[in-house]
């Protein structure tokens, strides 16, 4: 009887996990669209590629500084 209860609880938790995973992308999809249009990064914005976005921003700033120094005649 105990084995049945443990299996039933695990199956219930697995079912809740699957239901939550299916419903989650529907809630976050509009937020991602707004975040993509609000930023100017060349790659799509995602919570999983924040490091890449940071590196892209660093490169962009380096290019801006180099361009500004070129125009100002410094270095």
C-alpha cells in the first residue's frame, strides 16, 4: 500500500510539472516580444543568453569609443 501511495504522489507531481511547463510559455511570450523590441542588441533577448548580450554591449561600447576618439583626434 505504501508503494502505491509513493507512486501516486510522484505521478501527481510529474503531472503538475508537465502542466506548469505547458502553460508557462504562453505567459512569457508577450513579455519576450516587448523586450526584443525595446533593446537594440543584434541577437534575440532571452533570459538564458544574458552573458552574450553583455559581451555584445561591451563590443558596441568599444566601437563607439573608438569612433569617438577617431572623430576627436585623440590617440
